[in-house]
C-alpha cells in the first residue's frame, strides 16, 4: 500500500508541478470564459449601423412600398432619411445607374430596388458600401419583409394599423423537455448539456489516457522501469500510474468546472457593463444522484481506457509506434462519438440503449442519455455493472501485457506474441 | 524484516528459464555466501541478466526455486532487502534529483525524513553536494552522464540493502567512476553486506570477488571461491621465456599437442597451458633436451581471464567475449 501511494504521489506531484498543467488549468477557464463572453460582444459589433437609413429607395412597385420601408428603417434623429424615388418599371435601369453614381460619389450609403417581384414576395436588390455588413443587411431584410407583408395585407383591405401590427409579430419558440417525472427544464439546454458532457467525457478520457500512455513510454525509454519494477509489483505500478494521472485529471476538471461556473455566473454583469445584452445561461437540470453517476462513469471509463493505453505503452518503444498501436483503443473510444447525434435525437432508440450498455461506449453514451432523457435506474445500474466488469478485464489484461512488455525493447509484438504475453505472466 | 539463520544470501536451485526461441538459463544452481562479493561471469548472452531478473522476481523461472536469505524470493518485502542496479540505467529525466531519490527510497519503504537525511549524506559522499553547488536540486537531465550514474548508485543503496545486485556495473563508466564504484563495493563488503555483480571484465572480477560463477549458454561452467578456482587450475600453467632464438630451437616441443594444450605468445613470455596428462617436469626436461636457452621457467597461477577463456572455450566461445578490462 505504501508503494502504491509512493507511485501515485510521484505521478500526481510531478504532473501538477509541470508548467503545462498550470498553463492548461489556468487558461482552460480563460478560454471557456472567452467563449461565453465574446460571441455576444461580437454580435454587438454586427448590429446595424446608425446611418443605415441613409440610402436611396427606388420604388417601382407603385404600391407605396418604398414609403413604408423608409418609415420603418431604424435611424437616429440626426441621421439622414432615405430618399424615395418612385419610378416607372421601364425607367428603373436609368434610375439605378443614377443611384450608383450617387453611392460611388459618397452621397448615399446604398440603394434599394423594389419592383413587382418584391411585391410578389420574391426578391429585392440592394447595392451599397455596407452590402457585406451582416447586421445592416439583416436589418434591411427584416424591414423589407414586414413592409411587404403590410402592403399585401393592406391590399386585402385589412386596416392599415392592424396590418402593421400583424407584420411586426415575432413569436418565439420556447422549448421544454417532458419526462416521465414531469417537466424537466428546457429541452434545448439539456440537449446541449448532454452533447457537451458526452464530448467532455470523451476528451478527458483521451487526454488523460494518452498521458498514461506517454508516461509508460517515458519510463521504458529512460529505462527507469526496470529499477521500479524491481521494487514495486507491476500491478501496483500500473494501478499507481492510472490512479495518479486520474487524480491529476480530476484536479484539473474541478478547477475548470469551478471557474467555469463562476465565469458563467459573472458573465451577465460583465456583458451588461460592456453594453451588450445578455441573459443568464440556464444550467441543465441534473439531480445530485445523476451527478454522482456521471462522475462514476467518468472514473470507470477513464480506468478502462487508461489501462488499455498503459498496455499499449508497454508494447511499444516510441510515440510513433504508439500512435499506430493505440488505434484500436481510440476506435473503441471514437465509436460512441459517431453515434452522438443519433442518440441525441432519439435517446430511447435501440441504438441508444445498446450503446449505453456496451461497456466501451457506456461511459460516454449513458451520461448523455441520462441528461437528455430519463433512464430507469435499473438500466443505469446494469450499465455500471457492465463497465465495472469490463474495467476488471481491461486491468487484468493490461497488467499482464504491462508486466512482460515493460522490459521488452525489441520490435512491437504481433497479436500472437501478445496473447502469449497475456497467458505467460503470473 | 531480518534475515533468517540460513548462511546463504542467495540460493538458486535448478532454475530454468525458456523464451519462445531459446533457453536463456538451463538447470542453473548456485549459492552466494552471505557477506561475500560474488561475480557472475560470462560472455554476452550467457544468461546473466535473465538470472538476475529472476532473482528480483521481475521474471518468473519456468522451473526451479530461488531463496534469498533463506526465504522464497517472491515473499512480500524480500525485494526491499535488495538494492538493484540494472544494466540499462536510467532515471526520470525531468525530475529533480532529490525527488527521484526520494521516490526510489519510498518504493523501498524508507520514510521521507530518513530518506532526506541519507540522500544528503550520499550526495556529499559522492561529491554531488559541495558548498558551491547542490546538484540534488538540479533536474536529472542537467547532470552529466557520470553524475547521473552516481545518482543511480545512490538510488540503489539508499534503503541500506543487505544484498546489492549490480548488473554489468562497470559498463559505460569512466575510470574515475569505476573506481568510486569499486570503493563502494569494498565498503559494502566491510559492512557485512552481500554483493552480487555480473560482468564480462575478468580483471575487475579477479580483484573484487570472493567467489565467482562462470556461466555460458545459460549453463554453469564452474563456480567457487576465487582462490579455490585458481588453485584447482594451478600446476597446469607455465610461463616460459627463452634467450635468443630459443623459441625456434624448441619449436618441435612447443608444437607437441600431447604436451601443450595451448600457448599464448605475449612476445617476451609464453603462457603455456599443459595438455591433459602432461606435467611441468616433463615439459622442462623436453625443453632442456631441445638445447634451447631457457631464461625463465615458472609455474604460474592462471588468471581468471585464462580460466574463463578455458572454461567457456570448452563449451564454445561466443562472439562478444572480451577478456580484458
């Protein structure tokens, strides 16, 4: 036990002391914070410009569409009004070339062409200096749509004030997830959270599993492993490595989640202070029980995969060979990721159920299913049991490969040799 | 854990280890007396490292048994009594020297405070901690190769092992480090510890060892105390020197296979190994009769190097053998 502890301590402290760890742990949340704060700020930048209305409107519709648009274009008290030029359809080309000159000279920002097609609901054209500004174009499009709608309604003899009201309607779709236990928070939020959690589990397992792999190769390459295995039984060494690196992972995740949570909390005040509109990020509704299960799946999934990664490390002598030898393990890990969307769309489908039972995909798929839908506890329990069994098997096989492989410096073993390693070790 | 009353430090009984393609160790038995410096000699590929790895329970013998201080070598805690320096040496490169040593002590069960005290004293003893510079605070890869070797010795000895096993300890050492290692080995013996080391350098073995075992092709060729082994071969070796062209005059005698098994011409002196059944008197008489002028005729103790070549030669000398060191 003292030896196991010594190995865990070395794995943990050496990694936590490294510059990389400190960098990643500190800058992870900074990156996360930037992801939460920058998009609204960028959206602020893409808002329509103040002199949006400083344009020429060439109205060939003969239905007063130009007037309506001019009245609805957002503008400040100081910025110029749009100039409306009502033209006959056949003189539109001449009017357009005039307007082009005006824009080129810099008198106006751009011109908008309205014709019979526009009224039919098909198209309008805009040319101007700000044609590539997403914010401006969206503002004009919105006004255009509403105005066309209002004109058409007026043509149907709907009261013009009522027509404007109807055109301005903008219903929002609020979504809410329903489960067997009733309301369970916003469906969209849970879907995103489910996806996020599955992906996070996948990333963490790969990240820390590869760390174990590299650690084993380093010990082999520096030949320090022989001294260590002369003092520590290989099983203890393997366990210490996996647990030590796992502890590093958990430390990092706790740091990330804590700061991530805090950043999410202070995000709204910060954005308000910067003048951007923001609403609090809704947190997914996860019960404490589910949270514990989530952590359990992470730990088991990590143990399963990192033991396999350790075995791969013991089989090879350098990182290039490791990439190749690790492919089967990584494929096992990627397989559930390929099905993420399928499971997300229909978390109760047979595919989803099977994937959340298979031990190699369960640690990623089951937590996601639990967040996006309601999984019976019995099913969760069976899945955990399966993963536990798989962990036991993976550790058993890995320990044997590890014991033999650690002192093998020749070429990579063939599958047949590998089988012999597994059988021969005691 | 204290050693039992058994007087052997290591006892290997009829051990065999097979790999897929070949048998590395075949039916090997040997006993290392407690408190001795014991040399495991043999050409490269003779099975020395495999034997040592089995001692340390890194590999499992297919047949046979091993006891260390009278206990089965797989017993819990036995490895804590052993200090091991493998042939392929290495440390965690990015770790601070002190932290590596603390780790190596910890996996042998030495508590942190005690380890720190011993580390300081060892670093000072081997000149890695002077008033000017404390290499203990440097990272391993900032040290020169020689200094890393010293750190590795310290790691081997930090837990005050009763039994020290060194696999090819002199390979890759410069003469100064080799000497400090020899000094350490002599000190260890004075302190009553047992040292087993493997080597193919016969001169080191001859000067350091109390007992030896020569193995080749995984099999024991001979073993015993160095003096005893030499005595066993005494009387079979003669050093002869001639005046003038005496060697030519005596050529017929020197080429007589019934009398001389082998003659090593080291320019001024011929080292002669007598053939089976021949005796030195007979050789002397024949040389005198040949009329050659004899400057020296002396019965000599064979060097371990000679015995080694002789013994291993009997089973076929292998490539990679180097007698001088």
